[in-house]
């Protein structure tokens, strides 16, 4: 089966763009269902202790207040079975809202006030009287490093880092070495759309749930397990998501509260979180890291030591691959890796764009810059000398690796050869100019997923899969893939997602959506193509009598012979002749599941190289990132337009991580104090200047049939380190605690 219409690889406008611009794209809190009640969450003011008294009577006396839910009146639920875990849950026991009187973290939801209007629910929540018995809390990671432990079981799929060789020997044999401590503070995802769930009560415990999530099936499984509902009773819809960055990988507590209230009151209920409450669940964990590097006389690495301690909650062990990348990215025989967790009185951390790698690459890539200076080498030359052609960590060859091309094309575009080595040696008038670089590596993975392809009698193709689109362009690239597969114009194809009544798909995360859903769409279209060919043979088209699927192609809305394009039949005629309103097919996930069980034959990764220019005012020490070039090798790029947007977003976030972003904890209260958009600083337009994105050509026939690797994560890697390295080159000041704020440079 082939096609003659090429959409894959072409810059294509977002097919969901018009709906978003016109306001017809509905988000979780925008579904206006009849007879709707509103819930407002009451958050704990203390970080640890217990509730001693809740006086709900004055609140319940207010006309229009329907109920106050707390641990005192929540019914016994199915999730009292301690074995419950959601799809991406860490090891331990998941947080159960309103489960008992115990307070485990600041801003913990302690009550839900449900009323006829949002304003009344909010007012009633503000006067609800709750008394607490406070206990001493611990939220300072640096004070608890000695208690850190090696996680036995962490997040699903977590593997402890593997050391190799003998680092001590490599250190002793070295000519030059460096070691330093690196740290970054907690960060919160802060997507534009806040978490909300609108639960439509249909009677007889049957619900339509409109949820802000990165995985409709994950939310459905959660609701089914916790409340003992069937699939038919808990339909979850999530057609549009206003950003996620990982915050929607786990069902958040507003989903539990909205479903609970709807089932108890037998009414439709909406629960929306405030911006402040967006800081009450999940964050990139604060991480303290130690890196030591050793090199021989020629600049080759003789030893890498990377050790990290990260925070987790008291009730779950959240794990990330922070240090593992250091054993993969560069060529070195002696690698010592260690990773530990420290339990604090905070909510469990949560995957946040490039989880683990974003933290680990900061420490590793700043250390590589420091080592380059110590060895008297240009930072780019130092990386090239330690280039890894073989994955020593997995003991496997790469399926493809175009990082050398990333270095070459990125450096050429940036003009890296004009860099002078000495810190403070480059100026623009009175401003200090600094050039720095970094890079990264991210898994290219694929998950089992189902897609369905359906062609109607008018010749319109509908392809569906229950995946999500968190703004990455999934709607668009799947439309492109389906249109090309079936030889139809883009406007004759509709891709449908975000509904548990559609074929099952994994959560959108890990940069695996394009590979997982995209290849499933190709398989579903191929099966539909086979059915259409059979129909052509049934209609006694002599040209197709003994034809196999590889002998035909789909183009211009027709099925035709590859050898003779004049022998063709219109697709809609085939559907009409079948006597059915539509012909459809879906792929099987059995093969994909079996593939995951096989031991890998190749190491599959995307790579990038980032080059950054900063300009620093020597008196005020204000830093402006004036230019960034990010060269990415991620296999086949399905849509350069949406892909470029993803990488640009990554670069903006990298600049944010380097210069602004931190959740500031006041340890006296165990609470994040800057829990709003005014004080949780992220870049605005004036902070962002020229960003160049280069997609380095890379063909990979081993990673998956489409040859795609995913770019959601890899574009972020190395950016924060490159900014920090550029600041050192400009000022001679090495800051190892991110973000690099003015006070650290003055």
C-alpha cells in the first residue's frame, strides 16, 4: 500500500486552531450542563497535624449551600483497598482526599463546599470554621540529606542507576579533575488552564466527566476503582487541554471531589481549582546534586561521578532518572551514579517536562563547561572529544545518533567559532557578552495504543484514538498521517481524540504520543485499505482481481494500481457499494505489547545541542538572553511548524529555569509563598529574543515504522545549563544554584 499525497514532513497549520480562536473549543470548566452545582475547595493552612473540629452548621444554614464534604461525612469508598495505584503512580500509598483528620502537607484539601453558584460556594468556604492541632513539620531538603535512602520501588518503570568500571581508579589516573555541588529549587507546572472537572449527572450513577487531564483513560480508571463504577458509568471526556507539562499525568484531587459530590447529591457538579491551589499538588522536586569529572591529558573523560538527592512526600516514593543520563551521553569507562530520596512534609512531586533529565542535565552540562575550562579546551571541542558512538550504559548500539550534526549545524548557525575563550573578553558597548552551550538526550519510546479508521459514503475519513492533545499538535499530525495514508485531502479527514468511548491510548507524556498514536493510525489505515481492496475485488473490477495491498496506492480519493494509475476506483464508491454507511478498521495492540516484552536490540534516543548568547549589565548584573540556537535530532519530523513551536516553548522554559523559576518555600510554615502568577516568575515577551530551531536530518528505520522520536522533552535539555555557562563566560562568576538571580551575581 502506498500513497502519492505527501503531508508528512510539511509545515501544516493546526487543524484545531480555528476552534480555539473562535472559542468553540471547550475546556473542562466550560461545559455548561443543566442543573449544575459548584464546589469550592477549602485548603489546610498548616503543613502537618490534624483537624480537631469542623463547624459546618453556619455554612449549611446559608440559603443555596447544598453540602459541606469533609472526612467526617465522606462515605466508605472502594479505594480503602491499599493496593490502589493509578497508571503513573509512585511506590507507596496515594493521597486520599478527605480520608481522615490527618494533615500531610500545606494546602491539603480538607473540605468541599457545594452551592448553587460559584460565588456562594467561595464565600461559604471562606467562613467555614476548622480547628487544627499543629505538629512540627520538615520541608527543608538540605537539612535531611543524611536521612536520604535509596528507593527500592519508585514510579512505574523506574530502574535504579547503574554504575560501571572504577571511578576511583579513573580519578587517580586523571590529569585534570573538578567537582562541585549543584542545586535547583522546586518548580510548579503552572499551565494556563487550571485544573477543573465538570461532572454531568445522568441518573443511576451514570456520569459524563469533563476533566482537565493528560489521559482520559487514566482518569476513568481512577474513578472506576475509587468509586466502584463501571466503564459505562464513568465516561471521561478531555478534548482540549490548556497546557499540562506533566501536571495532568495523574488524576488530581478536584476529580475525586467533583465525582464524590455528584454521586452523593445526585446532581451535576463542577469543581475548579484556583491558581493558588495549583501549587497544592505535584511539582518538579528540589534536587541537590554532586558531580565530579576527571580527564586524561588529551581531554578524554576518565571518570564521571554523579550523585543526586531529591525530595519526596511522606506517603509516596517519587523517583526520576536524574543521574542515569550521565552514563549515556558521553564516552567514559568509569562511571559512578547514585540517587536517593528524602521524605518531607510536602505533596508527592510529579513528572514535569523532561522529568529527571531536566534536573540532571543542568548539573552535568555545567560541570562539562567547568571541566572544559579546567582542561584548557573549548566547551564544544571538549564534548566532541568525548562523543559516545555506542551506548555504554545499555551496552547497545544506537538506532541512530545525529548529535555530531547537531553540534556542527548549531555551532555554524550561532557563529561559535568567533567565541573568545576568556571570561569577560567579549563586549557589546558597556555590556558583557557571554556565549555558552549545553545539550541533552531523551528516550525515544513507544506505548501500545489503538486507533480506528472509518470511511463514510461521502468519502470522509474519521480517525479516532482516545489520546490527548495538550497543545502539542496531536490533532494536526494525526490528520496529516491519516490523509497521507489514505490519499485524501486534509479537509476530507477528521481526527477525534480525548474520550474514553474511543479506542484506548496511553497518557500524553514522555514524548511518545507521535510514535505511539501515529504508528497506530498508519496500521488502522492499512487495515482499512485492505478492506477497501477486498470490496473492489467483490465488485468485480478486473484490474484488482489478484492484486495484493502492496500493488495498490491511495491517491486523490481513489484506490488505484501502482503500475497503472488509470486503473482506479473512487473510495466513496467502494463504501456505497458495500451497502454499509461506513467501512472501518482498527489496529491490534497485541504486537506492540509483545514488542515491549522483547529485550531491546538498539539504544533509541533523541539528542540536541544548544548555543546561547547573554548580555549582562556589569553594574546592575541584569541578564538578557539575546540569542538561542537549538539543534535537535529527533528522527523524522512530522510537522516542522508544530514541532518548531514545541522546541521554542522548551527554550523559553529553559531560560525560565535558568533565570526566574522557583517555588519559594517558607520553611517556618512549610508553604510555597509565591503561589501566584505575580510572584512565580516566568518569562514574558520582553524576556525572549531570537530563537533559532534547527531540525537536523536523521533517518531511523529501527525506532518505529514512522521513524519518529518525539520532541516534547528533548528541546528543553541543556538550555538552562547553556544560559548559566554563558553567564560565566560573560562575568567569570560560576553560579551553581538555579535560578541565577541578580543577588547571586552582585
